[in-house]
């Protein structure tokens, strides 16, 4: 089965999360495509069984500005036919208080509205990935795979 992992990252933290996630999926024998949200045509996502987005949160608790077009394109797609399983990874800085790591929920909402199936709760980390967070990534990956396999067997 095939997963696409897309990130938005300025200083590398979300990219690091995406790379960790790539390794987990490859460990389970999946074909993985890794790329940047801004360089990806959202209509291509339909070719995959699982979508993982890795994002940072920006001022005011919003999605990265450069992903705005990607986000709007997601809202125009219909993922219900296949269907697509998704999960979101988030990095932020607790310094921002109530706006800490809020971008994942915004992506989750648009994907659910487009008919995709949320296969795992988000993994949210402060800044960069740390070794002790690996079990969270493992559980996230296993949950997505389980959901994708369940949907596959229903067909
Ligand atoms: C100007 C600025 C605004 C930020 N605003 C938020 C915010 O509202 N909420 C949050 O959780 N993190 C915020 N951050 C922290 C980033 O999300 C955090 O550093 C993240 O790890 C960056 O990810 P990246 O390395 O993938 O670019 C902000 C950082 C900067 C520089």
C-alpha cells in the first residue's frame, strides 16, 4: 500500500517529523512518497491509501501562510470515494500559549470535510523530534495502517 507524507517547514522541525514518519511506514513495507505541501498537486493525493501532513503553527495559531493555496485546494476535493485515511503531525512552541500547536486541527477539519477518514489522533511536539517521542510516532503509524487495512478489506 502507498502513503504520501507532505510537510511545511521553515527551520526543519516539521520536515524532521515527516522523515521519522517515512521511516516508520517503510519499516512496515509501505511505498512512501515524501514531499513539500507547496510543491504537491493536491489532486495527486487520491492515488494513495494514507496521507500524513506534517505542519508547524504560525502567529495567531494558524496554518503556515505558504500552505494556504494547498489548504483551499484540499477543501475542494472529494476523498470519500476511495477513501483516504489521514493523520496530522504538528510542531509548535509552547511559548505561544493558547495558540500552541493548533494548525493540525485546522488541517484535520478540512480533510474530514472533504470526506477523508481520520486514522489517528495528531502527534504534537514542541520544536524538534526527540528520541522519547518515538513511541508516539509508532502508535500513530500503526493506527493509520490499521484503519487503511480495515477500509481496504471492506471493498
Ligand atoms: C514568528 C513566529 C510565530 C510562531 N507562532 C506560533 C504559534 O502561534 N503557535 C505555535 O505553536 N508555534 C508558533 N511558532 C513556533 C513554530 O511553530 C515552531 O518553531 C516550529 O517548530 C517551526 O517548525 P519548522 O522547523 O518545521 O519550521 C512561531 C514561530 C515564529 C518564528
